C-alpha cells in the first residue's frame, strides 16, 4: 500500500522460471483493495501482454501488441531475422491510433481520457503526457557458444520519445528515430 500500482515481471533464464507480480488485484486493477497485498502468477511458455492494468487484460492495444509479438516468436537464427523482428515490434509499439469507442475499456476515467490512453503509443501533448520510451528485448543463446548452457545474449534496443513526431508516411504511427535509439548487447 506504500506504492502506486505496479506490474513487475521477474525471471531466471538459467532456471526457465518467470513470474508476474503486482500490487493490484488481477480482476479489478484500478480499484483500491481494502486489504492491499501482492498478487503473483507463474508464467509458463507463451505470449503475454502487460499494460496499465493486470497481466493479459484484453485491452485493444494489449491484444494488438501480443499479436505482433506472437507473429515474431521464433528462434532468430540470422541478423536479418532480428532486424525484421525489431521492425515489426517497433511498428506495433509506435501505433498512435486510438481504439474505436466501442472497444474502450472502462477504468473509471472520462471517455476522452480513456480514448487518449487507448493506443499503444500514448501522445497527449497538451498535458505533456505520453509514452516516454519504447523497448524491445531479444534474448537467445550467445552466438559465441551456440546452445551451450548458461551463456545468453540479450539485445536491448530502446528509443526515447521526448520529441518524436507522427509519421508523415504512415498516419497514426510514430517514427522511431535512429538518433533516439540506445542499443546494448549483453552476454553472460
């Protein structure tokens, strides 16, 4: 109860164990609990979605992002595979189109606010509010060791969006600028 609502995903690659943790109730994440506590769920193999609610809350933006991710979940054998996956996922993360009114969730905020928050890429410039960054993490066995146990490579690409512009070539989407990108590769 000392913290605002949060979602946390923790995992251990070597043990193959992942879990979701939140201090929000999974069935009504925007309502204060009379007895606050942590909620947990082990995560098996699969594709999950997480937004500003509970794990796998079926909001339109969460469903769209899960679909984009599911289309690219496969071993990334080549550098071209990794780049194509990055392109698909940044396109999905940069989608600034609001959901249709009929699909908007009811989280207790005004409908105009609900609409502004309904896209994967949130942009409310008049309130100086929106998506601050977008991150894609790709994990697999380290290229230097093949499938040797215990050696992992993590490719992290993150874009900061302080001055992002809507795309001129793709209405309703945000261009991910190279100058706003930070890329790191970790091997352990």
